[in-house]
């Protein structure tokens, strides 16, 4: 578990450093995760410790959103004034997520040849 957490944090750190150094307009953790994805593709396998630890993190992902929600509540008045962009972002984001998920599922079913039973 220590190896996996260290790996995740190191990739996040590298992503943050690249964003700062290259003045990229994207979050550092996103760059770090893209780099981790690339490293795992090159390795052609996910280490068991990383698979287990990331699985546990994903199971409890909602807990990681609590600080963000609390931060939004500090600006509740602004959210009340500008509710339409928040609503539009939520609806469009949900629609795009569902569309991409559907397209990915259809593609995966086609390439694996396994149909839902």
C-alpha cells in the first residue's frame, strides 16, 4: 500500500511541477494521472498493490469530495446568484458523461465480441 500511495503522489507531484514549469492551463493532478496512465501502458500491467489501493480509494471516492463541497458552501450566496451556469454545467456534464460511457461500452462490446446476456 505504501508503494501505491507513494507512486500516486509522485505522479501528482510530477504533474504539478510540469504545470508550474510549462505554465499549462490544466490541473497538475490531471497531468500526473495522464503520465501514470502512459507509464502503465508502457509497462503493460498494473502492479497488484496499485490496483488494490486505487480500488479502495475509488470505493471511498465520495469522502474525497467533502472538502470541495464545504468550500462551495462558503460561496453559497454567489452560487445562488449564478445558479444558471451551475445548472447548465451539471446537466451538460452529466449528458456528456452518459454519452461517452455509452459509446465506450458499445465499442468494448464490439471489440470483445461479448454481448450482454
